[in-house]
C-alpha cells in the first residue's frame, strides 16, 4: 500500500511545528517500506492563542485531503480529534524528518492494520 504523509516543518529537515502553528507541510509518499518526497505545501497557522476557527481547520484539512498521516511536533486534543474524524491519523514525533520517516515506513502497515 501507499500512504501520503504530511510533515509539519519550518525547514524541511526537522519535524518541529505544532499542527496549529504550521505554515508549511512537506508531503511524502511511503510505499514498500521506503519514502520519497513529493512536494511542499504552504498554509496559514490556524492556532490563535489557543482559539481556532472551524473554517481554518477545514482549509488545512482540504490542503491535506490526499494524506493519511500527519506528523507534527505537537497537536492539541481538539485538533487531533477534528482531523481524526476526517480520516487522518496524527502522530507527535519530533525529530529529523528522514529518521522519523525511516522508522515509520517500516511500521506504517501496523497503524492501518484492519482499516479498509
């Protein structure tokens, strides 16, 4: 199976952005226990001092609609629940993107085991 993964990063090297404060997502494809970079997508930060607008969530979800996984340094409960209800899996895994994706690529099928 193939999975698209959105990574919240300020520099394309580190998973270092909170979901609600991300201004960029780097999109990768995981397939056959390997990963490859697809593209960079710009967005606007949706967290405004702890408050959020549903329309902002919707625009971010629309931006990531072809992704199954979102990797962030942090995500709040409300945001995690919101994106989970729309079919995305949020994972808090700060670190170097290459290292995070290397580990994830070998285990991604376990995340979706039994999900059709």
